[in-house]
C-alpha cells in the first residue's frame, strides 16, 4: 500500500470509529494509557487544593490557595484541549474565558464565576474515574487484538464526546456563534447572488442580446429588399447573415445557461460533469469523485463551479504541470479538494476569484480554505454541508 493510500485510509477511518486506521488506534491507545497518571495528578491537586482552601478560608489563607486551585483548573483545561485534539482528532476550540479587570478582588470574583472554568473542573473530576476504566482497557488492548480493533476506537469516541461537551463552548455560546456565522453567510450569499445577477445581465447585454438585435436588423433589411424586388442572391446573403447571427445567439444562450446550471450535471451527476471540465483544461487533471449518496443540487452546483474556477486559476496563474481534483463525502458534507504542483502563492483576497468561491460556498453555509506556500503545492479545499 502506498503512503497516499495509507493516508486516505486513515482519514476515512477517522471519520468512522467502527473502521479504525492503525495510526488512529495507536493514538487512542496512547491517550487511554498515558492519560491515567496525568488524571491522578490533576485530581489530587484539585481536590486537595479545594479542601485545604475551603478549610482555611476563615483565616484568609484559603483565598490564595483557592485562587491557585482555580488557576490550575484553567491550565489543566487548556492542556486537555490540546491533548484530546491531537490524540482523539476531536475539534475542541480554545477556551473563551471571561475577561477580568480592576483590583484583585474583582479579578478573583470574575474567575470564580467564570462558567468555562467550572466546566473545565467538571471535566477534570469526571475524567479521573473514567480514566481508571480506560487505563484498564488500554492494558488489555495491548495483548488482545479484538479489543484493540473494536473497543479502543469506541472508547476514544465516547471520551471525545465528553470533551466536546464540557471543554467546548457552552450551548448558548455555540448557538450565538452559529447565529453569527449564519448571518455572515446570508450576507455573503446575497452579495454572491447579486454579483451573479449582474454577470448574467452583462453577458446577455453584451452577447446574445446584441446578436438578436443584429438578426432583427438583418431580417428588416431583407424584408425591405423583398418589397423593393431585389434579386434573390442579395436576399440569400442577408438571410445567411441573419442565420449565422441567430446560431451564434443560440450558442451564447446555451453557454450562459450552462454557466447557471450545466445540463450534464443534472443528467449525469458530479462525476461526469467534473470529468468534462477536466478534459477541457490545458493542464492534465486527475479526477476522483465519490459522493454517494448523491448530494442536493445546490451542493453539486457549488462544487462544480468551485472546481471550474480553481482549474481556471491553475491554467492561468499557477504554472503547474499537473492538477488533482478529489471530491468525496464525509457524513453530511461534501469535501472538494483541488491540488496543483504549481508555484504557489495563491490566497483569498477581497474581490479575487478565490474569494468569490468562498462567497459562493457561503450561500449554502460552506467554507473554502486555501493553502498555497511559495513554491507550491496549492490546495483549495471546500467543505459543503448537505443539510441546512
């Protein structure tokens, strides 16, 4: 198996705990075993600090002890976020803590009432008894392969859910962030729709409309010559001219319709549509599409135009010799990746083509990221949700 195939297998297995990749299993095994001594230290320091601080608070000695204990809870919480992100592949954002200012009493009160600190503390205290079971399973998994294959990934997934629940932002904050994201996506979607409307209007005015006006004028001249009794050769020339302009107008309207929603995408799906795009590219392109079950039409259309614009940029600006298009399904999202071996240096600039792709993706609450170091390679990656 090549390194690329192994990487793809590990990525796939990371999305499906029931089909683990060995790299992921080993990281989870490391988490189960190595976390136990860390949990002992955390539990002892937090419990002892809290008990001693509460017992001595009447003589004021307990206040700095409690403050130090709260600082430890915050530090341990931040450490756990980094630890579970690396070992369990779980997306836990950094803590958003209440800001403190004023004198020491005001700062102490702010920290003592910070819900994030208490959520960190709850996670740390719950993790200690859980880690006893996890440590035992981790030792058993070393010698029993079935436990390693099935139980270890499931246990890692369960702990990841606990970490996301307690170490992640509270539900209200997540809802607020989601609302802000949707508001921004809606605004960008409106701007993208308006830009698309102006493009269609401009293409109609400068293309097909001018052709149809020319057809009407030519036919008008032909009609006038018929009334004048002009010879048939001159009439035939005018009719042929009108016929040519009419065919060009039909072709331009067809291209315009294809720019709105390509027929091949509706008839044969994303695989055939992207293969047709790749065939037209002056840079050789390898295409891999696996999106079963078929995503909604809006997702297919967005993916189609993201790939099209990306391949256009590759041909115009990258100086690449090869490009790769990979589109695959990840649960309820479609991930689009366009990679080239060109000179790099691409970025999302306001008003640029890549920024337009991000705006188009935002209409369905999707995101576009660009990784393009100097010297390449360039990777344009879009994550498009299939549900809204």
